[in-house]
C-alpha cells in the first residue's frame, strides 16, 4: 500500500501531501472494543464542540459533539510510529490545524503536519521534517506565530508555518525540549522546558535566561503554563513536583499539596473561564486547585495516568481527560466524577478473536497493554457493543484465547493460564503444574538383581508468559516461556516443560498425532502427540511468529522473513513467494469453511488467500490497516489489528470470503 513506501524516497521532496483518510481509510468497519491510549486533546476555538484527539500511532480522531462520539479523522506519517502529543487549531481559521509528531521507532525523528483545508489534505512542513517535536504552542496574540520544541532546540515561525527559524541555536544547552509556552500578551516571551530545567527568552530567542532558581536540580520539565490573566504567574511541572513563579520565571517555589508519589505531573491546564482553577494531570490521577495552586485535591483514582486535560471554554464543568489505556474520560460536574466517553474511539492492540461456537453473534477478543482496562472483551451483537470481561485476570495481558468443546474460554496471559466457564463472570486460575519423574535403581535380592522404580512428583504454579493455547485432539496444549505444557484433564493440571532444551515457546499447532511447536528461532515436530520430538531443519535467521498445521498435515510458518511450507512433516521446506509477500508475515490461518489458507502481513491490510495448499496465493480483500491475524465468521472476515481493534469485512465484499465458520484467529 502507498503508506508503506520507503521513507528515504521522501526525504528529497520539498512537500509531503497526505490526503486525510485516503491512505489508511477503509471500507471495513472498525468494531472496537472502544478505548485505549490517548495522548492529546484540542478543541476548535471557533466551534468548541469539535474536538481532536491525538494517539501514539499517528491516528487523529475527531468528535463533533463535545467528545461524546468519535470517528477517525486522519492518519499522519508513513507508518504507525508517530506519537501525536500536540494538536493546535487556529482561533482565526478552523481549517488551519497543526499537529506535532515524534517517532517511537526512532526517537530522534518526527514531523510537523499542517492542514489549511480542514483536514482534506495534510503536509509535513519541509523545514521541520525529521525533527522530533515534543512541544508546540501558538501565540494567543498572533495566530501566525507558533513555537515548536524539538530535541535539537526551539523553532519559531512568524508566518503560520511557511518558514521557521532555529531561535535557540546560539545556546547549545537548550535542547531536549519537552514543553513550550508563549506569554499571552507578548509573542517574543517564550518559555522552554527541557529534560534539565527550564529556559526563557524575552526577545524572540536573541538571548536566553536559565530560569531554574527554586527548582530542584536536574528536573525534567513536562509542562509549562502562563496565567492568561496575569502573565507574570507561571506554573511548571517537573519530575520533582509542581512549581509556581509570580515573577515571570525569575524564581520558583514548589507547590505543596500533591504527594511525592504523584510527582510526575505530565500536564498542567488552566480553566480558560476561571484562571484560579488549575488541573494537574499526573501518572497517579488528576488533581485540581481552585485557588491558583495553593491547595490541591485529587479528583480521580490514582490508577489513572493522565496525558492531557481539556476544559470546555464555555462550561467549566465539562472536562475531558486523555489517559493511558482508559481512553477519553469525561466529567460534567467539574471533576467530581468521570466516566468513559469512548464511543467510536478504538485504539486497542487485539491479539486474538474467538467466535462463540454456540452463539453466532457472540465474539470474544483478547487485548494487550491495557492492564485493568483490558484483558478480554465480549460482544453479543456481532461487535456493535462490547463489555469488558476481565474480572479475575488481575490486569493481565491476554496473548491467546481459545474455546473448549464445552464452551469454556482458555486465556493465555503474560502470567499464566486462566479459564472462564460458560455463564461465569470471573476468570479462575488454571496454573497447577504437576510433573512426575521416575528414578530407577537396581538392588540385589539374593541371587537376583531387581530394578526398583520410584516416582517423584513435583508440583509448581505456572507464572510464565503464555503466548498460545490450542485444543489438539483431547489435549489442551500451551506454548509458554517455561516450555510446552499439556493438560489432559481440561486445565485442572498441566505437565511438561522445555522440549529438546528449548523453553521460550511462542506458538503451537497440531492435527491428529502431528504436533508442531515453535520458539522465535526454531520449529519442533512430533508425530506421536508429543511423546517424542525432533527439530526441523530451517534457516537459523528466521524470526518465527506462528505455526499452523492443516487437516491434511501441511505445516506452515509465519515469520518476519516470509512464509515457509512443509508437506512432508518437516523433512523439507519451501519459501512461499508465489503471490505472497517475501517478508513480514504475521499469521497463516486455515479456514475450514472455505478449505483455504489465509495469510496476513504486519505491513499491509491485504488478506492473502491460497486454495491450492499454499503453492500459489492471490490478493484477497484489503482491510486498510496492518493485520495481526484474520478469522472467517459466517462468510465475513474479522481481522485483529495492532492498534485499531477488530475490523469487519463489508457485506458486499464477503463473496471473497467463502461461506463458513472459522471459530478462532489464534
């Protein structure tokens, strides 16, 4: 797809134009589950009901109803590595929007994006291309003046972004900028917070002053705000706490009232309608001051990590929070209580999809990285509405989901295996490991030698990472970081461990007596249901993501280096290239209903399909997002994405998905 072109090819261009939605938009429906990480919030000053949300994967969302409902607005950047921590809408022209980005993959890189037509097209401003931009501010007194903070210093434009000047170049210590603020009455007065204390210029960057008096040395300055009613009053948040200056930064005093545990204050925001009200978004909840910082009280639970705060300029009671894992939280009573406001906002890392074998409208999904906000979600109406079903998981990540014949759900997590019985509301642990070991020795009884066998039983509790769980014949088999485990009593106990000295398993599959297990670099095979094993002769450079065994004993490997096939139980292997990408294969699934193989890639939304046992492949439907894996549920494909949740193939495309029921995508 176009958005995966080599970034180096673009460096020589003077302008990068990205039509909103044209590269990553798709006709596939994003089903959810709603929620996930949010990095930034911004409203349109001319129409505050219109709110923008920045994410950590280059996606920009929009709400037209004050944050009650959301939809995708644009994707910025060529891949999914851009963190959008700063979004600004011009108060003079709602069609002029600026978004600053920095790359997770290469933290020295980034861009500054601008649209002048309300998001129909976007450009990466040439003068700022490649800069890791961590902060962005617009002068209240002149919307043409913007100041950007990058890792290599402070930049300013006086013409709305057409040209930029490096205004901190003369002062080599001003680097690693994390926060920026502009005096609301004087666009030449600029504050810059760095990874080592703050700086100020009063003359547009001609000279700089190190404003660290009163601050603990070596403080990272995450946020700076200048009081809109009294510009001499400045607040700064740092890793050592919150500081306040009433002398334009000449000296600071540490604000009391927020405990040491919540010292990492990621953002400070002043109520635009009441300057005495200040909010502090911390790594341990939201704090509020109603007396300009003299006293503070915590208004959310400490489990909430707040990345940004937005106060409605027309109604101080309406507050939105951008949070880690919890998505957008909203309050209509000045912060007394918050509820999730994520309808349409989906930013989940989905690992697995299971369609309930008993109810065609029920879908289960597992997610990563969301702790108490994640785990497992269930939909009983085909993905239109979701309910979190994670009680008992203890905030664990779910790497794999599987459904047993009796309807029990089996979850492989980052710490053990858990079961959810049909109709139950709480997951229960399934982590008893029992390994028997026989020790024999020979003794003499009279003239005879007698061999005595003594069995020892070792009991332990599994606390390892469980990457994959499968039901193979009458056994439950789990690929774990402690080896391969097998249960013959429906999870009451497990046995096993390392196989051929290898223990960090990532995938397992099988059919009949043929069983295949994989680490990241090796494939192990058994033709007797796991009683004995051999190692496959494969290239040592492979980075394996998954293995699949088909009903006719085909073995397929999905790897970073492409797809591999064996038709003779691992004796020989073929690198599959006929119509399939030669690298970055994320999964290969056998579709029972369609009697075909389906493959997905980590760098494209295309589903590839083979109807001749993997020898040739054709491009199937394009989901529009990079895919982890795919399942077929009653003729329509459901795909798991790394960041966009679950997506559903449109009905008018479903003819390309043969009618059938593919119960799981693991």
